[in-house]
C-alpha cells in the first residue's frame, strides 16, 4: 500500500484477541483496491521486541499471506508466535520489610524492602493462527475469519465477520463487524477460590480451589462510517460494544492485608505476609466511541484520533493519538507518534485491604476486590518514531511508554512511607516487512 493513500488500519495486531482485532480494523475501509490479475500472492510480517523495566519482556513474530483467487476474492493466512519471560507483579504492594511471596507452584521468593513483589522466572509461549476469506467489488466488501490461539494456560477460538458498503458516490463508507470468542482458562495447577487467604509456601493445588479450568465468552460489535471531507482528508466515526461473560478473575493475582491501625503488613510469620486471592465480576460490558481525522499534507499524511471508553466495572478512559508521515525523499519516510491515555479505576480496585475489610468480604460470593494496577487509576504517554524505506516494504520503529500510577487516597501509617505500586517504563522495537 502506498503511504500517500489514506488508511486508518493499524500496522500491527494485538495478541489478546485475533478476532476482535479483525473487527476493529474495519475502519481502514476507505475505497476499494483493484487487484491486478498478474498478482497471486502477497506476504508481510513483523518482528517485535517489548521490554518492561525490571519486569517482562516479549519476543514476537507475525507472518501473514494473502492469496488472490481472482480480482474480487482473496484467502488470507496468519501465524503468530511469541515468548514472554521475566518477572510478573502478583498484586502485593511495596513494603519496608523483607517478605517471602508464594508462587503458583508453592516456591518461596524473597522480596527486598522498597521493591515491587513479582513472580520471577515467568515464562509463557503463545501461538496463534487465522484463516480468512474476503470478497470485494465496487458495491461492497466483506470478510469472514476463523482464528485460534494457545498459551500454556489459555485457549481461544472464535469467528468474525465484517462488511463495508460505500455509497454517496463512494464518498461515504458504512462499516459493520461482529466477532465471538470462546475462551478456556487453564491455571497452572488449579483455580483458587476468590477472597480466601493464600496458604504459605503451598502450590495452588493445595489451596482452596474451584477447578482447573474456567470458561469465558466474548462478543464484540462495531458500527461506523468514514466520510471524505475533501480531496485530501476524511473523518471516521466508530461505536463499539463488547460483552464478556464467565471467568474474568486472574487466578495468579493476590491482595495484601495490612494491620488496622499501623498500616503494616499483616503477617503469618516474620517473613510471610497475609494475602488473599482476588475476585472480579463474571461479566463486563464495554462501550466506546472513536473519532479520527486524516489529511494528506504534501506527500505525507497527518492523523489524529480520540477515543472515550466506559465499562460496567466503573472504568472510564480517554485516548488522544496523533502521528504524521513525513517523506524525506521519494522512498524514505519517518513517522513521529504521540499517544496520551488516562484511566480511572474500577469500582472494586483495592491496592490493599485492612483487617476489618478482610473479615467483611472473606468468602463472600458477591464481593469483589483486585489489586491489579492495570484496572487502577493511571496516565500513560507513548512517544514513537518509525523509519520506512521503499514505500512501506520495510520499516523499523521504536516507542517508549511511561505509565504513572496514582496512589490511593486512603493510605495511612506505614503505607504513607512508600509508593505502593511503582510507575512503569517500557520500550518497544518493531521491524515490518512486505514481500510482493
């Protein structure tokens, strides 16, 4: 694709849900590409390296191929694999004491004062694949995709379909997409019961358990349109709806318990703090709206987008994203990128619980609490720069991500002396290629 052509389609896809991503890329529909009869195959892919300071790192490879049956029909293939290694936060807060945390296997790991408790030696392998069929002509474009992914403790299968219809002399494009996923969560050993105290140095199989596997169903719906404003710009509006039902709790996350008056960690022993397993609602409905604007500026393209999101867990977020493609000559371009994100916390976000709170919710089936900072209040800024060669046949980009996590307002005693959850810094490097 020529960089001068306007497109809102993202350059990469997340690995959390192949089908959901397929639906969300609908907003890239802007006009229809005529496929040359001589072209039979097209290939592209990318390599990605992601690193969190002191935590996880990811190596990922994606390869996609498109077979052109004729000028109207295509079959697409996608394969993805990645490896996650490093240390993963388990939900416990930073403290001024040495503590020993319990891993899912029952192993004990010592955490130093003023350090974020993490599960070391974290390893995860993910593989995913998708097959799609697409048809397009001057009147419409539609596609059907089947995909699946497999991790050590997660299996996802699903289907998606999308349709784009141009009208108003092709100045306006209507987009519609639906996807469904059926996911199976397989904990490393067993799924622990929520809001119960974790046994010290005991594997999950020795903890109070529910079962080894849990189910989750995901439904996503998207509707939107793109409108050409003039010969060099267009806008896009999208509305998306998502419904998740089933097991949405993280079986590996725990919550710290502190003494009622001092704010010190409640202890089983001098080395072992009291923690409970988290609990989240078994349903989540998410709605969002997106407004995007693109304009050709000389040989480059300027883009700006805003998104507002709200879900039934009480999380509200807003995103501001902008980039511009600048041609240095006929074949080399650069693309600076800035993204700002702000999020409010879920209604049941609790970085810690006091002894009295523990007594009131322990074993409660309709009570929820989680110390996962990802559903807490924070802001994040992404700065990126991409360099491309030979149109878009090869590019390399780098991004930095800085996340500032808000501290809870109800800190007291010892809790006031530390930042309970440190901020996060990451770096991402991606190499994209295309073979004609």
